[in-house]
C-alpha cells in the first residue's frame, strides 16, 4: 500500500504517524515544499519572542523521528495531481504513485486589495521565512502597524510588544477577534491591549501603504489617521491551498469538500487540516476550520480511513485558545448561541474576567471565556459529549464558572450511598 | 502490569493532602494552586471528588501538541510534558476534553499529572485511600474515564 | 522559615492597605497565630478600649505551620478585644481560608479603625484592595460567599464573612469561612461588622515553602500522620462520629448539663447523638449525616456534613435548606439541644444551619435561649416579651421561631442577641446566666468534671472548653487517666493543658490532634519548619508565655481574680441524680493552688518574677 501525503504541517505529520501505526508495512511519504523540516505555525510567536529557536518550532525531531517511523520526507513542490493515473508530479519532473492520497496542503495568507502591500516593509506572518523578516524589521523603538486583529494577529502581539516596538493594530471588524469572540470578550481584549500600550483601531481599515522617507512607510487609515511605520504586518485571514487540485475534478468550495471519513469526491483522495472543508460538529455543515486541533483530528481520522480502519466521525468542534499579551481567551462551538437557547455569563471588566455559556435545551453547545486558564478543555468535553446537564444546567446558569464541577458530577459516580 | 490511579470519591474528605503532596513533589512548595490533582467540592451534595488526568489512550493533549512536547513515559504510561519543548501555546488545554492539562502562568508552560514517575505522591498522602495506585487494567478510575470518553464522538474512530 | 514574614495592615478609616515585615523577634517568642497576634494586639490597643469602637483592632492570623502538609495545619484565628466579655478574644477556625491567606503570602492581617461604608477586603497574592460592599450588607454568609465567587469568577476563592446577626449587633456573632467553618466564639464577628468590614476574600497562589529543614519536616509530618491514624480517637472515633461521639459518653458519665444547667443528664441525649445522626430516617431512608469532611490538610476529618429531613416542619417549604451543609458538632448539639431540652435532631440541624448561614455562635446562642427558657418557666419572661412564643424547655417550634426572630432581628430576637449575661441582668436574674466573664459554658458540667470548672473559671476568653480540654484526661484517659470527680491534681493538669493548647493553636494546628499527639510529636514538626528553639521545652515555655500574656491583657482590661469564678448554681446546687449525684464544683480548692503554680499573686495577677522568667 502506497500512502502519499502532500503537506508537512500537523495534519500531514499526524496522518503519517497514524498510518504507520495502523499499517506497519505501508509505504508512507510526506511531501512538503517549505525548506525547513516539518514545523508548526503555532510556535512562530514563541520563536519571535525568542523563547525557542527555529528547531523549537519543529513538529518532530527531524533527524530521528521520521526515519525511525519509516516515513519518507520529501522536500519538493508538487506540481500536479493525476487522480486517474494515481500519481503526482513533483517540481523536478519526477512522479510518485499512490494508492491513497492525502491533501494536507494547508492554507496561505490572503491580503486585502490595499495599494502598497507589495512594499518590502510589508509582510504577512505565516511561515518561518515571514517570521525571520518580522524579527529583522521589528526593532525596539520602531513603529509597527498590524493589519488585522484576528487569531494570527493577536498571537503575535506579545512577541511584538516584547521586542519593544510601538504597535498599532487595525481591525475592520467592530472588535478584536470577531470570528472567535463576542462583543464583550473582544472588548476586553481591546481594553487590555490599550492598557499594554498598544494602539487599537476597530471598525477601521487601511486605505493605502506608501513609501516615505528613509525606510519608513506611511499607512493611511479609513478614519483619516496616518501612521508612519518601519514594518507593516498583514494578518487578514487565510485561504485554502487548492490550486493543486485544478483539473482533477475533485469537488471544492472554500476547501476540499470531504465526508465524515475525510474522503473527497474521489474515493482515493482524502483531505485534512486547513485545506479540508469537513463536517463541523456543531452545525453538521461542511466548514473550513483552519485550527490546530482540527488539523490533528483530521489527520488522524483521514489516516485511519485511508488504512481501512476508520469510522465516520461526527465532525470536529471549532475551538480556539488565544494568548493576547498575557490575557488568555478561548471559545468553543456555537459560542454565539443558538436560536431559542439559554445562555449564562459572568462579566467583570475591571479584572478582565468573562465566561459565557450557550445552551441548547439541556446541553452545552458553545462557550467562550477571557482570563481563564484552568480546566477550559472541559468545555470541549461538555459540548462534544452532549451531556444532558439536568440540575447542573441551573447551577451553571447561576455560576458558569462551575464547568468542571458540572462535568465531573455528570460523568462520575460521586459515591452516593 | 501497568498501574493506574484509582479514585473513590466516596472516601474523600476534601482535606487536600493530595494537592499539597502533588505541589510539593513538583514545585518544592505546598501550593494547591499548582497541584495537578484537584479536589472538587460538591457542597450541596456533601461530596468531594479528586480529579486528575486519566492518562487516557486517546491522548488528546499529546496529539494536539504542535511541537511534540508531550510524550509517553514508557514505564508508567503517563503522558508527560517536556518543559524544554513546550512553548506554552495552550492548544492542548482546549484539546483535552477532561480539562486536566492546564496552562501555568508562572512558568509559561502547561502542566499535567505525570504519575510522579511511578510513585504518585497524591496516593501516598491520601489518608483515606480515596486515591490509590493499583495494579488493575479496569479500575473504577478507568470506568469513570471511559464513561466520560465514550460519549465523545471523535473518540469512536480509534475503536478500529 | 514557614512564616511568610509579611503582615498586611489594613486601616479601614483611611482605606489603606500596607505590607510590613513580621516582627521576627516576637515570632520566635510567640510562634504565630493566637500567640503572636495576641502579642500584636497587646502592644497595639488599649485593653480598656471599647470593643466595638474604632480603637479595637481585629487580627486574622495564621500559624507558621498553616498551609503546610502537617496534619490539620490549616487553621487561623481571629484576635481582638471581645464585645461579649471585654476580655481578649481569640477564635480559631478551620476550613480553607487560613491556608489560602498563607498561600497569598501573608502571616496575618491587622484591621484597624472603622470604614465609613461597608467594604470587603480582596486579597489576591500581593494584590490587596478594599472594595465597596454596600451590595453585600444585609446578605447572609451563604449569599455573600456565592456573590463573591461569582463576582471574581473563581471557584477557588476563599471567603470569610459576617452575616446579618453581626450587622445587627448580636454580641456573639461569628466570622464564618467556607460557608460553615467559623471563628465562632466571643463575638469576633460583631467586631468585624462594627468596622463595616463585611468579608475577606482570599486567593493565594504563592504556596508555602522555605521550611527550615524540609526533609526533617516531611519525616516528622509523616510520623505525626501515622500516630493520628493509629489512635482510636483520631483514627476512628472522630472520623466516624465526629465530636458527637461524646454525646452519649458524657451523658453516661453524668456530666452532660441540661436545661440551662439546672439538671445534669439529658433523657433525649441519644436522639441527638452521633449514633442518631447515622440512623436512616423514615421519610427518605437517608441518615442525617451525609459524610464526614476534613478541614485543610486534616487527616482526622471530624467535620459533619448533614441534611435536614425535607419533610421536617422547619424546612418543609424552604428548599434552600434541603442541600447538605455543616452539621452538628457536639458542643452545638448540646447547647441547641440538651441545654434547651430539645431532642429533635432535624430542628437542631436546621438551627445549626442558621448559625452558619447568618454567623452566630451556637454555644452562646443555645445557652442564651436556655437561660431565657428558664426565666420563661419562672414567669420572668412572658409571651408579651416573646411575641406570643411559649418559650419553654423542650418546645421545638418555639426554639425554631425565636431563632428565625434572631436572624430577622425581630420580636424576641434583639433580646437573645444580648447573650445570656445581659439578658439575665435585663430581666433581673443575673444568677441564671451560665457564664464566666460573660461567655457561656460549653457541654461539660463542671460539677461532674472538676478540671473543667477550673478550665472555665480561668479561661482567658471566658467559659470555654478549648483552652484546656481536660475532658481528654478526666473522661477519655488521654494522655493519662485522672478521676473526673477529683479536684486534686487538677490545677497542674489544667496549667499543662492550657500551655500546650496555647502552643498548638499558635502553630496553626488543630487541638484535636492532642488526643493522639504529645508535645514530642508536635515540637519536631514546628522545629523542622521554623527557625528558633522549638524543642519540647522551648514549646512548653512559649505556651506558658502566651497564656500569661493573655492574662496580662485581661488584667490591664480590668479583670481580677474575682472574675475567675463560676455561677453560684455550679458551686452550690449539687447534681441531683445519676453517677455524679451530690457533686458541686470545688473551684475554691483548686483556684489558689492554680495561681500558685502559675506564679501569680493571690488575686490572680502575674508576678514580676513570672514575667521576667517568661521574658514578658
């Protein structure tokens, strides 16, 4: 059996390892086009803080791990996929056959149509190469403008603050991380950032970036403001890497449309991670989640099915955890709530504390919090296990911080006589 | 046979000796806020439930880790965090559906039960045998974990 | 070290919170908690000050072992001048607040002055601030605890607060922490409320470390835990039955007072005993006792968690009392039950819930109701005063009704809020108040157990069993058996118990350990944790020093040997029947001898020589 995996991110690596476990004799190869060994984008902020060097971003020990697992890692770009011949063509012209193919090509940052984003002072923050450029230009005392206060934008804030730059964040939405947090939580992040000395402009967009004196650029804002900057970072979203599938006839939308086995419209081709548009646990719809836990879950589920040992899964839960200059926030599932559902929340703006739970009937379907780091994973447990909360729903309505208590009480024998 | 923690909430008196033993073992101080085992108090029910990582086979935390910082201790089966590798990204803390791997602001790393390398101090300190470390492949703790885990949809795919 | 070496000083008049270093010279002499805080109080306030005025201070103090793994090491004490007695007050509480305060990095908090408006103190490690508590004023302990948890969104927050009785000036209001552990006696809650301080909310994440010799400490702690586990009282009796194990025992030996100590021996004792608490009831098949519970670090776990029968008249339409909460301890069961002649376990449990919910001392409360009942039966108090309630001994409905009146500050409630001394004076029958220095007796009749008579008479905080629990020797035979009817040898016994207790309290440990632990178990734990001389001899001397210091505070407050007395009933009215028939307290014989052993003058003043000997 020949398993070919395109993409060396978390989805690809987990898939390769899972395949090896399920099928000890199979041929397994990962093909990735970045020059580094498989690494994690999640670790880039910590590379920028200089908590870790480049090797600290690697998904696995590049020297020993893949060899020990008998997984071939090929550093090449894939130019073409031929589902009919069941092979792929690499940039060097060679072809590789497959029995099962996993598309785990991830996504790429997209830039809004703003004039001047091609200037050398403008970078996205996606690859290690981007990180090196940012590290070079984000010197202490220099002015930096970050376009986009989404997830990616927020996780690199701390790194930029620690490098001592004067930072301004521009977000077109009415709050920070609008796709992950509600108004109250996003508002807390904004006031927190401002307290850390970061300029935050929400409901504001960048109109243009133009070259100015020295190495500086001028950033013109929709609110009439003008900012001078040595570095402009764009973090305005990502898009699935689908180009490779042009002409294959595989069904795509925002990503590769996959079923509950992570299988595309071609039975031998699977997709996982940011490139996959798989079933969302909460909605049952096919959605691109582009988050680390989904990438690894996708990778595992796809691999098990590629090896013929998998079941249909019930969809992956959308969830995020974000550290914004030390303020930790997270959200799960339908954090914005459902029609006719109940919700509970506690909000303490003075102390940057927030928790919001969303119920559909007796079950928890979504949650978000700010300022909490303990036991937050249990929100996933409560949602994914679809526990009927019974009495505990009322207790959570009264005090939503009792999430762990609710989970334990609903899943354990407490020793009642 | 590998041992596992067996927890009997019915025997717990809520004294927190386990939390102190855990924090003392891992930090050298008596500091329940840094304990990896936590006793939950159910006031109205008059019950106490110690709770910590079940070292589950799913190893959600380990799989979600983007930098390979969580590995299995071959001698105990514990999923162990390597402080050298953990960057503190917290992805594991939302991936673990049991809520038993947590971010420690003081160290900037995540922390979880490591079974103290095979001599869990919580069990040693427990005055009522509510926490024991026993040879058993089907302890009450496993049952507890299983009952919680079986309803988790994505766990089912590993059955094969 | 194990001291954090930091004191938090909160000036409520100014609204300021400041950190200052712990006086280590004093720490090495007075150890911590009760001893050290009493030293601070003695140095900082005029013992003659108005206990409810701004000049009184209120100290919440931990011991050096508080927050460590030593068994029971979670205790803190509240020290101030008592409004009930006018003497030094030191009320000790378990639960989890003491350890949390230590984890936040503080050995003690000294509150001084008086806030203009209600406030609460929020302690989050080094971050300390006074917050507005207007919204909490008028709330019960339970409500306050819940609200603060929700405000700060932290299930691990520990709260100590006062309830409505304290706000209303009830002279025996308690400070309740963790919903049902209390610094219960002498009206420390009244002092807290007089300062407009509603609550103290604490979260500590720094832990306790820096032990003088950690390895030796852990070995001593392990050895100590072993001794507790093997001992029949601390290893079996207390966990299974709680202090309530004593109800039938003390009744059996003829030392259980009943009906305002008019009688000794209570025919309903069995119905309110530990055994009864374990008996499944008819309505739902569940016993009163849900489980036993431990305070922080406690390997004994004598605490009772109970429920009231949901069909019982007292709670039938009150679902807020249908859950489990702190159940009856022996002293409470006695005061609320035997002393009032009531043997309805559910009623007593309900009233005990109210004591926790609104923060008042069940011993003083039960004894005050008992005094009122005796006066009612004698016609001194009538239904006119009680608002139509037939406040007779044994009338359960009446008891529940007056308790609700106390909490609501209505009807007969304000009279009961006075405590028995002022109540009996008000109605012209001061001799019916079963108190020493204005504080009510607990559950051991000093006519039956002679050592307890001397214990009560000389206790520095008024009648109290927890200053020298000679019951341990006189009834249980621990550590040695003495005869409860004998007066001989009791002065020595009482002095030794008083000194040991002062030291154990000051370490941050629970006195119940001393059923099993001698000083040779305790001293090594302190010595390994703390710098200074904490050998057995050093500990005993510190205990004696603390006792004498408290005595000197009281002397300066105006107390003399004349106040080391018992009500005439206990000196003159012999026990009418039972195994102790015919006995009265022989305090007169014991007291002079006690003074002599203490190195005090004939009128009970600490001599210069004694002061010098103890470096006072």
